[in-house]
C-alpha cells in the first residue's frame, strides 16, 4: 500500500475479482467489494476465507485480519469512498460502459478507474465516463492469484499520472506491469486465445482428444497447463467474446471462433466457473 491509494473498490466478484480482493487485502488495502448479484459477493468472501485458512502454516488471526479489510457494498455509490476502482465485470462492452457511466456520478475528482478487460477498447470504455483521462486498462492474467503479468493499457486520453499509479498498484500486488497499446486483444489475448481456439478446433475435428491436446502442449511447448484446461480457467464465454472481438475488429477469418466453442457456451459449459467445460470440476 502506498500514498497513491488506501481504499480500492472492486466491481465484480467472479474469479478475478475474488483473487484481486484477496491479494489487495493481504497487501494492506481496504477493499470495497461489489457485484450486481449480492449473493455472489458472499460466495467470494467465503472462498477467500477458505483459501486463507487452507494455506500452509495458516494463521487464523492473520486470515481474519485480512478478511476484515474486505467490505461488501451493495451499490456503486460507495465508490465515493475509494481512491482506485478496478472493474472486473463480464467481458461485455455495453455492461462495462454502463458501469463506468454510473461510477462517474459518484467518484471523487481524484479517483482512478481501471478496467480488467482482456480485449475491448480502453478508449471506448473510457468514453462512457466523464473522466477519460483517469481511465486505464489493467488486464490481469488468469488465474490472477498466481499469474504475474498485468497488461497496462492507455486509452486515447489516459494521462501519464494515471498510467503511473496503475503500474504502482500492480507492483504493490506483487505483479509485473507491462504497457501495451490499445488494440483489439492487446498482446496476450491476441496470441493466447486464438491458440486456445485452434486447440478446440483440433478436438472438434477429431484429430486428438482433450487430454492428448493438453499433454502435447505441456510436454512439447513447456506450457504449465494445456490450452483446454486453461480455457476452462479463463472461462469459455470469455474466450468466445475475445475471439468475436478479434474477428469483428481485425476482419480476418483466422479469428473465427470454433463451432465447438460456440456450442459449449450455448450449453452453459463455461469451464471452472460453471463446474463443467472441457473437464469436470467438483469444487
């Protein structure tokens, strides 16, 4: 924690929001955790408590101290209390713009707004606010609790001061910020998601089964997890949205989403978040 921020509001308590709330609270920040569905925040807090208590050499007192730094809030109005806001809502431009428009009504003139989008235009998201100079992209890699990279993305009006604070926040989380340009998919998603999409196509074309595709990339390319397991971690709905964004904006057929990916999302098989994707999850 530093002079640039004391209280951070996290909008969205899914996988990434939950991970960031835990990380930030463990670093000493006061956290305001909000979600459109209040029950989701309760689940998030329960997951954080369970993970803190399950750590090796866990300290119950310390776990409760960290948890006490996280406050459930029911309205975006509470953003007036925050120095920094990180939006981790679903990868949907309309939803994100609505959130930024609403936040603009309540935040102070010093509050910085960050979006965790993995592929959408920072400039367009920022245009929904009345402070585009204080809007920045902070794309935390999934899973955010273990991955080190944060892509820092400036919109057309993002100031140096805003970028610098975002980088300091990322480093205070123990992450490594790398600045990239505001272009569809940035760098990581533009390289990673099409690779995942091709792996899905290999399964769809019956070239190899799920486990074989993953094993080949782990043993042959030194990937820590296979692309299909990673797709489950990221969320198949997010993978589909990124592919659609690339396909629509770059107008190249190589970014066309796999038919199997579309069908699995339609069936509600979104990966770890839904309990089933390419693999079955019982946790």
